C-alpha cells in the first residue's frame, strides 16, 4: 500500500513530498533535485530545478512557492519540527 518509513526517515518523506510536487509543476522533471539537511528540531530542503522552470515553482507573486512551504510546514508540524524550503537556481 505505499512505502513504509522508519523513525528517522522524516526528511526522506518530506524530501519526496517536495520532489513530487516540483516534478508535477515543471517541464523538465528529470532536472529536479532536492537535498535535505535534518537536525533534531528542523528540516532544511533545497529545491533545484532547470533555469527555465524556476518561475513555475515560484509562481506568480511567489504563490506556488508559498503554497509548497505551507504544505511542507504542515508535514513538519506533524513531526514536531520546523521546515525551510529554499529554491535555488
């Protein structure tokens, strides 16, 4: 029924979430890269996409990026952590 994740795999789950959303938005899904850095209290995710797709993940007025951050924040809150999504070119 889906992947089972062990305790300590939270950043992997959140990483997969960001990857899934980003791949659905861009024209070049193979260029999507997400790296995760986890500490006891936080998860930092760095999203890298093709230069021509940056606008698609940021969205008009930053609305798409804001929505992705809200979803990520909700997932992190469930794990009692803070989250940060950085979009890099």
